């Protein structure tokens, strides 16, 4: 049976970033979003997780949610995982590490990635427990990290990687290196497969979410006082993109519940 038939032609699909959006920045809890998640489960509305996290991390997180995600957009859009199916792209993490190794030492030393830190280093840098850090270390498509060098060196670093076909996206905390597609590309792909006529809601808190927010019918910038933030976007003047006043999962919860009421009311369903 296809995803579309099991979801009974949903009127709304929710795409969401995780850290700082659905998950609290401090403790990675989604407790404050519980009521909206339960409402989605009751109404059979698809939830799609879109994150820089690995498939291993996201699968474990998904097991604890009140509603089962319809798909996982992993490692900033580099891959998609469907329930019961394998990822659609071949792993390319080793190619990224090879490109980094080929950089001049002065440029390479400015970037510290997850592969440099190892499991214990990831745990220290992120605040994750060792088990969670081990899952985060299972990179398939991307390499997150921190830039420690100067702004000038950063420009040289990014230009050198671009020559190797590698792009860099700044998230709320990490600079993530990858090949190919982003969250916006995957949003369009997943929405088309799940329910092409559904209203698409996307929520995020960081610059690497901008494309996804702009590709949705409604984009919500979730307040995150701890992150880099998102500058004013053109869609805000028309109401296509709006902002929450509450941070993280509290803001997420309010925005999703409000959109559920708006969309289901428009379709004559309470």
C-alpha cells in the first residue's frame, strides 16, 4: 500500500527542522510540542523531519514521537529515508574527507569536523550523551563542523571546496559540508510523492532552513535566541512566511496547531 493511500489524502504536510525548532536547544526535548504532535497523529497528518542529523539519529528519535514520520530528510537534504526503504543516494562522506585532506594545511586547520572530534569529542561539543554522539558520528552524506580560522581564510576554504563540488551551509550551530540537494529540493520531492495537493507547512530556525521555508506554502521561522537567526525574508511582507514569538518547541507547537485549524477549516473539517 502506498504512502498516499495510507494517509488518506491529507490536507496538510508538516516539514520540520529539529534542533532549536521541534527540539529544545538545551535538552533536545520535544515535550513542549506534544499537543500538536498528538493532534497530527489523530488527524493522520504527515510529519517529515528535515535535519542535518544522520539517518541513525533520526530513526532513533522518530521512535519516540507520538506520530510516525512519513519520511526523513537527512544530513541537510543530502538523502531521504522512507519507512521500509533504503536511502536514495549512495554515501559520499569519504569523498568529503578526501577533499578536506587535500587542502593546504593552513586552510584545513581552520575547520574542525565531527570526524576530527570522534565520538567523545562530538559528545563534548554538542552536549549529547555518548550513545547519541555515536549515532551522530555515522555520517553518510555530509560533514558538520566549526570554522575556527579567520573570515578571509573561510572564504578561501569554501572556494577550494567548491572546486571539488562541495557546498557549505551554515546552520544554527555548525557549518555543514555536502554534495548536491538541500532541504528545499527534498521538500518538493517528498511533498509530491505524499500528497501533491496538500498545503505544505515548513518550520525552521536557522539560515540552512531558508530554502525549505520559502519552498513551502507557509513557512514559519521559529524563534531561537541561541542561534544565528534568520534575516527578514521577502515572504514575510505577504504573510507567506511568519515568525513565532515563543522559542523552540513552544513556538513550534503554537504555529502547527494554528495552521491545522486554518487548513482544516478551509476544507470544511474541524
